[in-house]
C-alpha cells in the first residue's frame, strides 16, 4: 500500500490548499490534519518541531517531514505517478518556476495578504478589515495581474499547453481575489478570467475549496 501524505494545515489557507491540490492531481492518497484558524495550533512546540517557522502547510510522508509549499509540490509530483505537473521543456519549466516565485513574492503579500485576507478571510471570523492594507496592496496586485497576463499570452496554461504547478499554485490566490470588489475591478476584461474558469472546473480545485474542506473536517 502506498503511504498516505499527511497534510498539516488550516482549511481555507491558499498555501495549504496547494499541497492538497497536488495530491488530488497526482491521485496521491492523503489526509488533512486540520487545525482551526486563530488557535495558535501552528505555534505549539509540537508543530514547531516539524516546521520551525510555524507556517502552513507541513507534510509527513512516512518518516519524511517537509515544509514549504513549493518543495512539497515538487516532491509529490516526483514521487507519485500520474501526469507530470512540471513541463519537460526547459523554457516552459523556467516559466513555471518564474510564476511560482511571482506568486510567493508578489501575489501572496498583495493579492492574498492585502486584499484576500482582509476581504474574504477576516469577515468570516468577525475581524475588522484593514482598509489601508487593501488600498496599499492595489498597485502590486495590478503589477501581478499584468505580469501573469503577459506570461499566459495565448496559451491555455501559464507554462504552456498543459497544467503545471504554476497554475495549481496561483489559482487559489485568484479565487479569493475574484470574490472581492477590488478583484472585480482589477480583473475586468482580463484574459486571466478564462484561465480562472478552466482552473475552477478542475476536480482538484472543487474538492479543495474552503467550503468543501469545512464540510469534511472539524476545523
Ligand atoms: N513560505 C511558506 C509560506 C506559507 C504561509 O505563509 N502560510 C500561511 C497560511 S496561507 C501561514 O502559515 N500563516 C500562519 C502564520 O503565519 O502564522 C510556504 O510556501 O509554505
């Protein structure tokens, strides 16, 4: 029997979702060890022993413990059968890597940290919205959207004809953005909308929405 992947994480987190999506895409057996938001469960000595940065996700695969979503995605892609999520062409692979870094460095702090967290996550927990943070995120969010539109060009997916880790890791951030008024303005008429529709239709995405995970976990 193939050893299942245990994913430690909070349902709703776009980073935790990346690990789950890759398991779904590869057909890898997995289980979400769900923690509740705001409880400090990712700062306990037990969790910090697995991930000293106290961030999510962390996975366990047998006795192998791994944190950082990009490393997790690449590991699962290499270890499990199923369609490769990494292009074999070096230039397409470089585009994938480029997008993964754009997502971590620029999309995460603006589109997710600034807009998505304030407009989608905080209201669910009755937390006050930081309007200044939303406004401050807009210029970088615009730059991210323009850059990804440029990379997508006329292709169906960000690294070419086939879906890759680039699409799978970028989409969750855009799903939240699409639920906000700012996202409505920023994405109006964008070629990314067609890409978002294609991504939203994937079973891996539908099985890992916040709503679906909330139904299947106690957190
Ligand atoms: N560089 C990390 C970032 C992960 C990350 O920031 N995750 C967020 C959730 S979306 C988190 O752990 N937040 C909880 C915290 O900062 O305490 C990765 O790629 O896995």
